[in-house]
């Protein structure tokens, strides 16, 4: 009730006002630091840009045992139910997590949403994942379901959108509020404020973001690579990527206080040792690029020819590379199959909570 009242602009007391202020402050902070392909005021005056993400799909998980079932498989806690009246800080409507294999390597990266119509006794969740892995994730959940009272089904009618500000000045952007309705869910992207908002809708357009303009998905991925945010099977190859090397902690995707889950042992041990020698870094390429782009797994070399890491994935001159942290400051390059030299510039995202060690 408090959520609905706040969305209508009504009075919800000090708690509701505090929530609104926190969201506005987060938005102002995001817009103040936003840069790259989203800079500049749009000619049509729209404050938000909605990007259709056709490469993302949705699974629906429902039933009395849905919560404990997912907790035993995911690296993170689940989104909590909506806030009750008087709640000082409402829980987020979305959470980020990975499914791991028994060796502790990433199988699937997902964004989770709690279904608004479900009661606490029979919760329901939506799992947003790479569309090429939808069937594999479905089989993975079925494998561990055993006798739990859980129903898992694809939801092809549900479309996934990314929502990013179309301006760089806070006073030109209309603030958004998290919403959960029968036809859609609008939630802050749980990975970082730099990634704006996430929208799930059964409509043909993003009706929950009035006045927004339609964006080119390539601009979304360019922004994502600039911010160093991996997403999907190309950036996080199943059975290869390690969650902590993929900056899962930085993206709020792992809980070290929750109960056991598959792959927890290696993840927890690595975290508590405090030494992560390689990380995914955003990189910019300069030079003559192959027509098909740099091949995933291409070695990244130092000026003297020593191995510094491997290129992971990208779009055009932007991408991600898994690099040794002690070598990211020196000159780096890639030798393409045509023997061309492509130089690599590494950046450290300013939203990372600490400088990598």
C-alpha cells in the first residue's frame, strides 16, 4: 500500500519521503557522473531512453518452495517482498546473482525480480538471463528441483528493456520510481547505479516510462562496456568465468552471509583470502581491427611480449578483457590474425568501491 501511495504522489509519512529523497539523490548522482554515448540533451526533450534487449529472456519460478530452492543455487539473497507501511528503507525489487557449477565457475548470470502478485506463502520470481541459455537454465533448475513444490516455465511474452538517462544534467530528467504491476516491473538495476533501470513488460512498449524515447541496443552495449559490466554468454562464458574475477562483489551479486549454495566453497575461500590476481577490465582498442572483431580468448601482451591476460568480448573499439591487475598500467597490445598490432587502453570504472589489488 505504501508503494502504491508513493507512486500516486500521495502522503506516506516520513518513511515514504525519505525513500523518495534517496531515489532522487541516487538519480542526481548517476546523472552527474554519466558520460560517453549518452551525453548531451536529446532533440526531442525525452529524459529517458529505453533499449529493447532481445538477447535477454525470462523464466518464471513459482511455488511454496521457490525461495529456498533458489537460495540453494544462487550466489546472492533474493529480492524481498514490497515494504510495509512505515518501512524506513524499502527493499530493492531486483537482485543480481550467478548460478555456479560445482567447481565454482559461472554458468548463468541472472537478474531476479519478485513477482508482485504472489503471497509470502507461495512466492514467485522472474529470472532474466541470456536468451541462448534459456533452455539450459531451465534444465539446470529441473535437475535440482527434485520433489520441491516449484514450477519453472519460460515467459516468452515478457520483454526486457534497459532504461538509461538521455541527458547528463539532473534538472532535465524526470525522476523514476520503482513499480511492480500486473503488466510490468520497473526496478533499479541492482549491479550499479551507472546501469540505470531495468524494465520487464508484457506490452509492446515501455509504458511505465512515459515520454521515453526508443534507443539503439548497440548504444546500450557500448555504454555497458564503457562501464565494465559483463552480461550474457559472450562476456561470461559458462564453465569458464570465475565470479570474483568477473567483479561479482563489485556488482552486488554475492552474499557471504547466506546459506550454502552450489559452488560456494571456492568463491568464499577466494574472497576471504583477499587476493584476486585477475579481473575483467573495460578496454578500448586502437588500430586496425579485423572485420569480425577481436576473437574471444585472444592473448593480451605487454610491451615486452609477456602474457597480461585475454580479450573476452566486445563491440567495435570497446570491450572487456580478463587481465592481471599488476599489468594493467603498462602498454598492452593484441596481435591479430592478420599480424596487425592493436593497442589496448585499460580503464578502472569509477563506480568500483575500491581500486583493485
